[in-house]
C-alpha cells in the first residue's frame, strides 16, 4: 500500500468521527418513576421536571425513549407519558419479577411508593418459598394485562397512529432480589406471562430481565418458544445484562439481543463480557433513575480524556522571578527602602476547585438544591446514554459511530419505533 495513503487514513477517520452526530435509542428508561416528577419516597422535593429530562435526552441525540412498564401502575403511567411525546416516547407493559408476588396466595407486595426497584442486589431475608401461586389471581392478572395491551393497540388504531406500546415486559427472573418475590412465584409469573405473549396476535417483542437465574430463564423461554426460540416471532432483548460471557453467548446464539447500561461496566469481568457482545446483537440503555456509570466502575476510565500535552514553548520558557523575592518566596530587604522588608506572599484562602475528571454536560445539583435546567445528583437520566455509548466503544475498540449505528439498527429491527 502507498505510504501516503497509509498516512492519510487516520486523518480521514478522525474527520468522519468528529462530524458524526450520535443518535441513540434508550431501550430501558423508567420515566414513570415518580422521581422524574420530583417525588422521592412520597415527598415532593422539587418541581416536576420530566419535560426537561426529555429535552436533555434529545439534546445529546437520544431521539427515542422506551419507558419500562414493571407493574400495572407504571405500565399505565408510561402510556400516559407517551401520549405527551408522540414519536419520541414509547412504552412496554408487563409485571417485573420483583413485582410478581401479586401472583401468590398471600398477594404480598413490597410498597415502594410507586418507585421502581433499585438495580443493586439486596441481602435482605428472602420471601418464604412456602407461598403458592394463586390460580384465580393469576387468571385475573393475565386478563388485565391482555386488556391493557389490546386497549393500547385499539386506541392507536382508532387514531390512525402507531401504538406507543412496542414491547411486552419487563418480565423474567431475578434471583438476586428474592426479598421481593420467591423463586417459585417468579417462575410461575414468568411462565404465565410468556403464555400471554405467545397468544397475542400479532406478537409483541419481549423486554426481558435475567439476574442470577440464567439456566431457569433460558429453560423457560425454550419450553414456551422452542429449543431455538423459533416461535418467538418479533425477537427480544435481555436488558441490563450483567451475566457471564458464556451466558451472553448462549443468548446471542438463540437470536436474543443484549442491553448494556452502567451496571454492565462495574468490574473488569463485566467489561470483558461487553467486549464480546457482537455489534449485531447490541442495544443501549440507561435504566434510569438507576444504573448510572460511577467513578468506581471499571468502565469509567473510558470516559476520561487523556491529558493534553503542554506546549513546548510553555514548558521550556523559564519562569521569571521577582528580583525582590528570594528563593524561599520571602521579600528581600532593599537597602535604604524606608518601607522595610516586603511581606511574604499569602497562599489563596480557598484551594481552587478541582476540575471534574469527566466534564458534566449539564449542571448537577442535589435534589434539595434543585434549580430549573439542572440534573439531580444520583438520578440517572436518558441523556447519560452518551456515556454508555462511549464506554461500549472504548471497551470494544471501535468508534462511537459504529456503536450508535449498530444499536440503532438492532433496536428499530425489533421495536417499531422508527415507523
């Protein structure tokens, strides 16, 4: 190859990437959580700023958002929000494994004041496995889910618009958080909802959850949709993936997609798994208000820009020293100077504020000090999807454009959000 051609290739690639404007679809964002209305554990801490949250997402190139429905309340609330942002906000509907205790004889359910469950495991005492599935209750729940889905589809058809309900979920298994629901009830609830998904005409894509439950999760999917999931008509994504490389490869071999967010970058092992996700199986998400990327995460380093080299002129030019100041920084006495010796220079009273390692695009404040236009510290937002994309690109050693475009193609192939 010609030497000149070799030397110009990197420059061309850099130019292409610098002019590329990323576009994102956040496949999993809990905008129905009251926290995006300024409510924290039942208390209004600041004004409703949902519109600003959506606006910030659009500003970074997040053109589509899919709100996760995790129970009846959030699924219905999500549909209401989608009506406010047609063509931008879409939804799912389903019963999350951590909300599945409603399928049991005790009908027990942890009251979270409408909030979605945090993504981190909890060592609390698991719910007893003695509780049994309630057949009558299950029939009622499935009937209500079917009605919700058909109503959303019917309303959209009547208006001549595409339905904002684009997936069935979030459904699946979570053995990390058995204090919300036992394994027995989770398996029952997942199976019942898969039966509903299989019966829908046409089927909806599935938005799936699997945490520390891979073998049971895959086994139940295969029992319902076939060994190769051949009866799964519209595809599915396993979101917020934190499993092993072998588990991830099995999901891809079954034709499933894999969603990544901040929880996917916590450790070196997590990042090694992300590195092996094929671009044709990748989707991006924030899972806000949870799963933000933190400085303690292994993936954080891919957000840190390398230090800019100082110019040769500044590094080689000697610093001028005040003739009236000696090497210790004290003023030297001037003979005949009636003012006497100069006072030593005082250091600044307050140290200069250290620049953040990763610059913030938007102002960030604590919820108690909320101001209009600012993000709330600790509340992950869809605008942070640009960090997810950059980290995935860094881990895989590809460009942000390659990651964004692959994720866009995959997402629009599965979910009807680009019609």
